[in-house]
């Protein structure tokens, strides 16, 4: 439901991140000043005569300038915290006003509707006036610069942090409270219990402990991850210049640069409804993970406030170096057009998908079984749980979209790890390891399948009695292929139209990569599901097996009555063609936009 009164455009968590960066800069500058003083002292002891005086006095301008910089950064950090508190107060007031709207005060038959609206708008005007006053005060402080009176005011309100954060009471008190383990809900309660100054102190001192922690607001994770990224980039680029990068560090640096380019692509994108630049959040940042393949998740939109959230799970060959913004931006734009509601799309490179993208990485063999998909499924369910916990007071409509091998991963998450999604979309699926959509946490009604009739990858799953995984498992012990075709009628999911105007021939690979192209049936339906516009979904007929009553009989070869090998099919002369009504339907070009 769209709110009548909007919050302040910049979330207070972003201001916390800015304040943390400033106080961190102040601490680094103070440390540099100490290094300069120490170095000069050693130099003075090593010389005599006229040079002694020059060495002892020359650094004073440098030290003085550095001290001013440290003091100014510390002062600015406190001023930003003061404004962040004003924004928090404003947003809480706006939440109270919107709650009154959503409680039905503006029912069409309400007698006092006009009077109530006038009262709420007056309260909003007062909130805006208070915020404007706080902004004016902070602006005047920054214009005056660091001075004793303003420093005293900020210190009295708890907004001046010590430069030595690691040995400060404010940090020790804050760090005494984080819960042990992976309790996302407890982590959110801990963060909310901190004062603004404590939040800034924790983010400045330990951003690496916040950036990938489930339950924390996405904006907190984004700000923390950007601080860590900046530090990693400076350090690794220094080693690159020195020629001392290890192979793993070289991969990590490439992942960092890819993360930056993906953030830039999303932040330069124009929202199709507002005409403004889209917001981006660095939700997961682990550039060294999976032996250098990396673990990364970037959102287009605001995960903390969006009405609808989509988590996109990629397939085989996916790692950080393969990440691009195109597909997620297409889903974002089409979803915005579909409903007009706020949307966030999380591009989740969060598991070790089979890639084989480099000589040191041989996990391409993972595609012949579910091992890597199962590990990814557990991580996916945990990440979604953390995202939901961060919004337990304002839940979004959440959709998980798994593509190709990612559909298998997402389905395992829904079957074995209780994936807490409102809807599950499977596109281009090579198969899922359950026989019925009812075995998934999203059930029959909210499990959706996009399967192009000529996408050869979708022919890998079991349809009716046709079961390539059974054959492989019997002939190659230990091999476990993907499982059932979710587009089949017996599976019981809801299939949507996903044909392309220029679809390929009988079976082809090209159609496997077109599910997220603009102006396609598939993207149109994905956006309708993502935004809960279920009546707009163009449902398709399921695949079916005309020979559903035929079964393979297996026979174990014997020599003198003793088995000499694995069972083999007794009959192989049966037509096993799978039927797809979508093959004969004429595709359409369609979009919610213009």
C-alpha cells in the first residue's frame, strides 16, 4: 500500500555511514600526525648544527594542518549525527501519520475525511518545519567550522566521538550487546537498541562485522560494505603497483572493480516512473569468497522500504566477474510499470555456482549433480531470512526468481530449507528435485514456471516416465541430475507464457537466455508476479507426456545367473516425445510500459 506521506529522501542509515567515514578519517589523520612527529624526532637526533633547527620546525605546518583536518572531520561527523537524529524523528512522525491513513481513517464513506486529512497535513507541516530548523542549525555549524561553542553543544548531546574509538566506552558498550550465532531477528533488535553515536562508532571501527550480517537494515549493510570496499581497493591497488598481488588478491581486486562498475550502472539508471536515478545498495560484499569467484549481492532500489522485493538467483557460469546490471534493471523497470509501487531487485551472486571460469577453478563438474545447488540453497534461504528479519515491522511482498541452475537452487531452498518467499519463479529450469509443487514452501498456487517450448535446457528434467537422471544414476553411480520438469502438468505449478518472437528451431540454446529480455512475454509475467498483479499473468498450458502410463522395465545382466553389472533398460524402442502446447502458439511482444 502506497504511503500518503513520504519519508525523508535520504535514509538516516546513509547519514550514519557518512558520519562513520568522517570519524574514521579523523582517526587516520591523527595517527598520521603521530607518525610525522615520531619521524621528525628521530631525524633531529641524527643531525647537528643548523640542520637541527630546520628539522625540528619544518613539520609544524604539516602537523598543524593535519590537526585542523582531524578536528574538522570530528566536528563534521558530530554535525551529521545531529541531522541524522532529526531525520529519524521526522521519519517516525511520518510513520505515525501513514499508520493513521492505513487504519481506515480515509474510508470513502468517512464523515470527517476532509477534517482528518487537514489535521494530518498540519502535523506533517510541523514535522517538516522542525526538520528544516534542524537542517538550518547544522548548516550554520558547518559554515562556521569547528569552534568551541558548537563542539560543546555536540559533545553535550553525545555526538562527538573520541578519536581512539577502539578504546572508547561508547564502542565497548555497543559491542557488548551483539547476539552470538546467526539469529537475524536478535541482530536487528541489537542494532535498534544502539544510540546514533554507538551506531556510528561500530560502523567506523568494525564495518566488516556489519556488511554481511543478516537482520541488519540493507542501508546499514550497504554503508558498511562501501567502507570496507574502499579500504580493500586502496590496499590492493597499492600492492598492484608494487607487483606483490597474489593470485587470490588479483581475483579479489577484479571483483571489487566489478562491484564498483555494477553499483555505478544501477546508480546511473533512470527510474521509468519518477525519472530520477535509481538507488543502489551493496548488500553482500565478499570479494575473496569461493576461491576468488567472489560472493556479491547488489540491489536496485531500497530493500528497506520497497513494497515489492525480488531476489534473482543466477545459474551455471555465474560469478562476480559475470555480473551485469541488465537483467535486474529490466525486471526493475517492468515491475515499476506493472504496479507503480516501489520495487527493489536484488542481484544475488551469493553461492558457488558451477562456473569453471578459470584454470584454478574446476567446479564446472558440479552441474552434473545437486551438490553445489544444495549448498547454495541453504545460503539463499538464510540470506532471505536475514532480509525478512530486517523488515519484520514492515514486510515486503518477496519473490525469489531462479534462472537455469539457479531454479534448481531456489527449488531446493523451498523444498528443504523452508525458503520464506511469497512467490517462487523458476525460469529455464533443467529440473527440480521434488515431484510436486506442493512439496515446496510456496505451494501450488505461488510456484510459477517460465519455460520456453524450444529451450533445450528445459528438456533435461524428468517429464512423465522419461527420466534421464534415472538412466545416469544407474549407469554412473553417484551422479544425480536435476530432477523433474516443473513445467509439466503433473508437477502442479503455474506455468506462464514465455515464448520469444524470434524463437529458435526445434531445440536450441539461444532461447535459454531470453527470459529477461525487454518486451517479452516472460519479462511481462515475471513483473506481474513480482508485484502481486496475479490477474495480469498470462498463464500457459503445461507440458504433458502422452505416454504417461508407459514405464521402463530394468534388467540386470547376468552371467551363469550372477549379476555382472548395473541394471539396463529392458525396452528402448518406445517413443518418449514430450508434448508442449506452447510450441504451436504464436508469441507476442508485450510490456507494461510504453
